[in-house]
C-alpha cells in the first residue's frame, strides 16, 4: 500500500487526538472509541460471518438502510455489524442493535482508527462474510486488508467527481483502493464514465438509495402531534440541520422581511452553547422541544400555536426526516460550510427546498433546481425574497412542492438493484 494515503490517515487521527482536549466533537470521537474492542469481543460469537456495513455518519446510514432492510427481510438469520466514523452517526443509531442476528443490526460500533493492525484484528474477531461501504470514506488499511482476505466489498450509492484524487496524476494509491471493491454501485452515468476512464469497470449505475429511504418515510406517514399543534393553520418553515452561519442568515432574512414566520429549527449540532444562542436570538415566543414533548396539544397551542410568528427549537436527535411532514417550506443547512445536508428528506414530503451555494458535490441539488423544487440562496436578501414569494403565494408554493415530490418519486428503485446483487452473492 502506498505511503501517501496511509500518512494522511495517520496525520488525521493524530490531529483528532491532539484536538480532543479542546474540541468537544474530537473529544467525543476519542472517548467513544474507548472500550470498543471489549464491546466487539463481547459480541464475537453473534457476529461470526456477519454482513458488515460501514457509514461515515447518520446520513450515509439512512442511505444504506433500505438495502440493509431488504437484505434482512430475505435473510433474517444474517448477523449485521454496523460501524460509524463520526460520533453523531454512532450516537444517533447506537440503539438500533438488538444483540441477535434476527434484528436489523446485531451490533453498532465506532470504526476503529484505520491501521493495518486494527484491520487485521477486526477481521479475525468477526470474520465478515461481505462488506457494504456506503457512498464514500476510503480507508486504505481496511480496504487492502479485506481484499487480501478475499472478503468482497461493495460500494453503495457511490458518486465521483473529476477533481478527486482517483482521477489525478498523483492518484495511484487512491486508484488502488478502488481496485479493492468487488462491485461499485454508482449514482449516475458520469461516475461510471470516470471510473471506466481509469480501468474500473465492475460498476453498475443503480441510482441513489436515499430516494428509496425518504420515499419509505413518506409512505409511513407518521404524524408527530407536537409539530401538528405547533403549526396550527400557519405556514411553517423548517430550518433543518442548521449551523450558526445558516441561523445568522435566517435571522437577517427575517429582519429584511419585516416579520418572521413560524419556524421549526433543527440544528445539526445539539451542544449547549449552540442551543442557548438560538434561544437568545430567534423570534419569540420560543420553546424547546424537550420542554413541550409531553404536553397536551392545548398546552402547546397556548404556548406557541396561537402566534403567527414563533420558534420551536428541536433539541432531540433523529426527528428531522419525519418533521418535514409538518412543514411547508424547508431551509436546509450546510450550504455555507462544507456542503449541504439532506435535501431529499424535505423534498420527499413535497417541500420547496432552499439552501446555500456550496451544493455542487450533490447531484440532488442540481436535480431539484432543474425541476423547480429547489432554490439556491447566496445571501440574506435572496433568502428573504424567496421566503416572501413562497410564504405569500400559495400557487407558487404548491407548484414548487409538486416539483420537489415528483423529483423524488421518479428516482426510487436503486435498492432493488443493489439488493439483488448482494443477495445473489451471499
């Protein structure tokens, strides 16, 4: 294995450990991995010959989840190990584990830091039968160890861009990682062509399994009474997976509008300083979800539901995909940082989706814009203008809603393609 990716990985892990005393998320990354080998050892017998699914975070798990559910429906006896790289993914889904093969997941764990020793140790411990890597995260030691042990690895819903190291003159080591996959299921034809250009032909254009996942959530149509009571008869804006930059933009846009709508804020990070900042700055009346979640509807309406402008701050994980059912317009965060979060969760419910400019790595953003269900905003003025139109004009809002919903419905089906291959191989 080339020194370059291994060196980069080692430096990354060192950086996280050095940052741990000062950065809460880095500290969570380090502390969460303490005792992982003991936890895996305790599940050794139940995990023998498992299907191992690895995801970066909760978004990637939701992407892989429909595949996992379909496989388990056909093979309920198959044990499943689910690993996460990020603390947010692990914390959100750690309670999925049943401890038995018949559950969806037998054990949930952090991915041990990428090293040759750790890769060998986990292979010897659980002896996986097959591995599903969701979308991205290419850890060289794990991939090469799995390849050497003849454990097939499939990439689910991969997407590739010309600027990635795989396709650059210096990318030999990265290309060697792609050679470790038994099969690569990619989202689009452009990804397949890029891979073919470097000699990777064991590919299938399956589409994106996230469409199947969000469509399933909509089909379940689960009502959340607190959100219903909050919304009342008003138009509700759901601000999903927001960061401080998104929240500042929303507040400036509300000032430009001259009024604030009812807004349900679901921040990406739930640390105490972040929640306090939202509480202090967002329109009043304001309440936290945790304060009202056990209250009767009349109490919620009395506190927040009778106002045309109010804020409900969601300080609970795992609700957002279902909360979009109770909104009319969505602003999805991340577009002023590393990249937008899931647009499809909102679009599947038929919400017009607004988001920041850093979306060019995400095919669904381009698709929603072209369909008329997604809208890029680069500053507070643009956001205020779009909100003004969508809040005031029900016909425009309805047209964008139908475009967003149709965009999702036309793209379901990737799960069947991936699942048929994996089950045949199993």
